[in-house]
């Protein structure tokens, strides 16, 4: 019995060492004007001080708020002897949803009066950061794949 458990755990460890879940803006999507969504996401996440744009750390907030849940999802899947690829697919979808939830709920720092006025001129009346066009929130994605050797 101990040998079969050890073999199982060694097999899972080997699989986990060779697989990864990538979550973020990974498909090369752009806004209608050609601006890469990943660039907009990074600018929002870290801010752009030279333009007086403060950081709005939606990704870091999602990690901080949910990392333990993601680890528990993986642990539960492994304990249930679910295939590693399937476990990583489940956790990838979970992380995707949590990042989208973080984008949807982030309210601070508030938008500047100039940004709110610019939105109103475009016919948009939202004061909510990060979701003006909904392009960024819709582009959060994940993929499970092999870790590439370098």
C-alpha cells in the first residue's frame, strides 16, 4: 500500500513539474485602435506615473485574495486522483474567473474627473475603473501546457 501511494505521488510530482497554467492576456488581442490588450492591462496593473495614472492592481489583488483557494483546488483534485491536466484546467478556469472578478469589483483608486469627463463625451457614463469598454475583462484567459525547456 505504501509503495502504491509513493508511486502515485511521484507520478503526480513528475507531471506537475512538466506542466504549467498560464493566466492573463495571452492571445495577442487588441483594442479596435490596435492597442494590445496586454499592454493596457499592464499599464492598469502597475500604473503610469508620467501620465498621472495610478496603479490599479487587479491581478495582484486576485492572487492575494485567492491563492490559497487555488492551492486547495489542486490538492483536492490530486487527492481525488483526477488527472493532472484536468486539475490544472479546473484551476485555470478558477483563476480566470477570479481575475475577472477582481477587475469587475476594483473601485480604488477612483477615476480622475478628467477621465470621467472624457467618458461622458464619448457617451459613456461609467465612473468604474477598468471596465469602460469591457475589452480587457473579456480577454482574460488561461491555458494549460507543457513547461518548455530552455
